């Protein structure tokens, strides 16, 4: 793997000029995917931003899922794109005052909000200048139950099935232009068994990242 390891937008311009699905947007000008782009990754965590956004709901992961999350992100992206992941940004690299709660248009939501850099900000560190930064926000894994079966009549009783779901908001930031290139909300879910827990963490992350990469400005 290559070297691994930051509420205002011209909303009307984005609304009229973005290619989108109901829960994902790719801004105008990014339809021709950039080849061999450099990328950094920023998981938005409370330790870096709580002082500036004390009422915000931050992403939260268990120890094992957090390990899978941070170690696997660069691997998956480099394996499935031509991008070079330069680093995962942590609180040591970030200045919370450079961020704001951004409101971006999204067809599936009346108000899509995500923590992101202020306009014209470049999320770069000493010696590393990534073309794009993938920001993941309010990420989480959740267990939930659903009823399965053919109905409430004889021989077709419903049963409860436990599933594991991964969800995250994301923002792909253009560090050269200092503006959003793509954003949205993605999720994935699978039947849960305790014996396959670690594998499920990875599979669900795979599916979510696949959705993000399909609507990204790089290939």
C-alpha cells in the first residue's frame, strides 16, 4: 500500500448545476473523473471538534469496528481506484476553527448538514498536498431487528431477524479549489451473526465505500 496515513456554500449554484441521485451529489465540473488523484481521509471525531461544536452528534464506533474502519479505508480505496491515499487526518492536524456546519442540497433530505471546511480552505499538512479529502461524518454501526416470513397465518409465522447496518455522511473536498466536489449519505445492511461480526464490519464498509466512489470526482 502506498504512503498511508481538514454554513456556507453557494447553494443555488450547486442546486442548478450538480449531477445527483436522491441521496448523493456530484458537483458540476467533476463528471470527468480525475485519474491518479491524491487523497487524504478525515473521519470527523469528537476529540478534534467538540470544543467548537459541543451540541453536534459525532460518529462513534466500538473499539473493534473503529480498528476495521481506520485500517481498512485506505486499503479499499487504493484497491478499487487509481487514487493514492496519502494520509488519514487526525486531531493533531486539524484546527476546528477552520470548519463549519455546512448545508448542502440533497434531494432525499430537506436539510442536509455536515461538518466541513470553510470555503477556500485547503486540508493539507506539512509536506503532503492531497488533491481531495474524503470526509466521513456521523458514521456508525447499528444492530436492529426486522420481521421476516410469509405472514401471520398458519404455517407462515413471521420471525425476527437481527441485522447490522452501517451508515455515514460524506463530503469529498477539493483542496485545490477549496470547495465541495461531492457529498451525500450512504448505508449498507446485512444479516447479523456474532461469529461473523468482524467480517460484517468490513463487508458493510465495502458496500458504503463502493457507493461513495461511484459518485466521486476521481477514478
